[in-house]
C-alpha cells in the first residue's frame, strides 16, 4: 500500500497512510471509538484488510462470517476466519444459509439472494450486539464496477453516484448504517497491505466465474475499456465523487419540495397535494415520485426513468382520474387535487369523505341519526322557524346541510349507496333528471368513493347526495310550513356542527 497510487494522494509512507485511513474512518465513515462494530469478513483480501485496520485503530469489532451454501470450500474458509479472529482476540459469529434454495423460492438471482441473506445476517448481529455500524470491505474497484453496472442499466443520478462511505439501508435498519471505509482504496493497494502485514486471504473461486454479470464486467469488459481509455475505472470513481456532491444539493431541494406538497402518509400510502406538486420543476417531480416509491419498497433497485415519467405525465393531464401502475406492486391513484402513491395491498384512508358501508338501505328517523363510520354521521331534525329555514336553504352556503320541504318529502327517509341506473333531479333543474354517475363526475367526487357515497332517499327518490347536491322536487320555498333539516358531520371537524 505505501508504494501504490491512491485516489487522493501519492507516495504515502506507511505511517502517513495509516493516519490518513484513521481520519477517514472517523470523518467520512462516522465511526466512534469505543462502540461495537460488526465487520463482515469473508476471508478475502478486502475484508481482512478492513478488519485489520479497524483492529489496529482500536475499534471494538465483532467478526461476522456467513457461509452462503454455494461452494464446498466455504466451510473451511469460515474456519480460517475463526482462526484469524482468535489470533486477534476478537469475538466471532457465523451462520450457514442455503442461498440456492432461497433464490429459487423467491425467484431471485443467486447474486441478489446472496446479498439479501448476507445483510439479513449482518443486521441481525448488529441489533443483537448493539453495534454502532456494520463495516464491509468494498473497494474503489467495487465502486467502479457498481457505477458501470448502473450506467448500463440507464440509472439516474442516484445510481451513478455509486456507493457511499456511510449509508442507511432502510429495508434492514433505519438506525444502523452500512459503512464502506475502503471505497477510495484500490484492490491493488489492498493486496499490498495484506503482504505488508502478513495477512493470508483466501481466494473465492466464484470470483472467476463468468456466470455472474458483475464478474463478466470485472474480467472482460472493464479491462477492455481500460485499453481504450487508460484509467477508465479511476475516472468512474472520480465521477461518482463529483456526482455525490451534486446529488446532495439536489436532495436538499427535494426535501423542501416534499415538505411543501406532502399532505399526509401512513402504512402503504402517501398523499401529495397535486397542485403544489405540479408547481415544482419536472426533475424535482421525478425525485418526489422516486422517494415515495422507495419509502414503500426500500429494497427496490434504481427505478426506471420510463416508469416515473409515465406517472408524471399522467399527473400533468387536466382532469386526469383513476389509477396508474408504477412498479413492484405500487400504483398511483388520482383524486381531484390529491395524488396517492400506494401499494396494491394498502387501504387508502376514507376519512376525508362520508361512506355508507351497510349493504342494505337503513332508515333515517326524523328526528334521529345514523352513524356512517370513519367518524361520520347523518342526522335529521324537524324545523318550524320558517324565516330561518328559508334564509339558510336559499343561500345554501354550507354543503354539509340541506333542508327538505316536509309536505313534498315522502317518509320514511332511508340512506343507501348508489344502484345501477340511479338518477336525480338536481336543485335548479325543474324539467329533467340526470344520471347520478354523471353528477358525481361533475362534482369531482373521488372515483373510489362513489360506490359507497351516502344517498338520502324518500321512498325511491334520491333527495340528497349527502354533502353535495339536493333534489329540486323537495326544495324549500316560500310556501313551506315545515322542513326537515339534514346535517352531515364528522368528528374531525369536517362538516357542520
């Protein structure tokens, strides 16, 4: 390592290199002396190097080794790591898993399954030992390979910035970071370090197999590109460092935009104010949608541009309604001025509108009330104060209440959901009726709310679409002598008191 060229400095002597690494562990990686660290050790040069450095800098480490059940020689390698930990006087934990079976069961590639099981194991141990972080030995070569893989997949800024020294994999833990101290250290430097300090790493035979995509890039594609463009890998890593700074700047804007347009969120659903959302630049809109999707599916790889752009264009269309599929079991629900980013299995809250959940019509006593659910209730009162009735009914300023002429309204009143063929004669239309479905569209009622929206009926006639529109035939006029007052209320303060 002392003779090798580093990404940031050259011609280090041994002490300079160690001091630089120690500062990097603290400054870039945020590691705190005296607090436990889980180190993922496979027995390869990268993991042995980072383990030796941490031990040399007096961090309390716990060696964690996983046999993925892929190679016969892996059991012997676990034993070798155990011996290495014992020589250093370090605690050791290990486990064996069946990666091929897990891969087949979940329809994952062997690489993806191995990663899933490896991090399951490491984070489980981190929780158990109250570790401040998990440390792994990813190098600058790994960083270059990762960035190039993302480039081939058409990733955006988040993918091209590569891995970070310190990051949180929320699918495993929101409080324990994954730390990669060797991201600016090349594999050649690691090998020199192992020789310098007498470390004897094992060789993983799968690293030479062209069966795996990453290996083909490492063994065939990147060496060829290095012939065309010398130091190609080094340029990739430097690009990632520059893009990570740009990404941090963009994300600071995204966070502000998120706060401005987020209405509320819960398990499996996030609601945005559509008008505010569309005021932000297109690039910010993309990041908002990506962030919402990532919160629901934190293990999802970099999300395809076409998926996000399709959703954004859907939101931009005037009077857009309905559902738009995203990816990984996620969908976009559009309801007037609300954007819902939801999982297919999620129940979007219905507390913003009334709903009758009973399958059959229920009687509304006069006077009396019916509990609708989700905090809503509908009550009926008899009114004799004609002056007050006529003034309130004619102004119609509060949509959550209405008045029916007692003489024109056939009792009993019932409340039900809509039926096929329903029609209503809206107030102000004395000569005709309209389809209830058309009225609901014109009123911009949420599509998924229409089937259970409460309708107040006098025998077979709809006299009030609760909270929206009353019937012309039962209107209050100057000749009214007795009225029925209908009031829709919600315990959160929506509707009339």
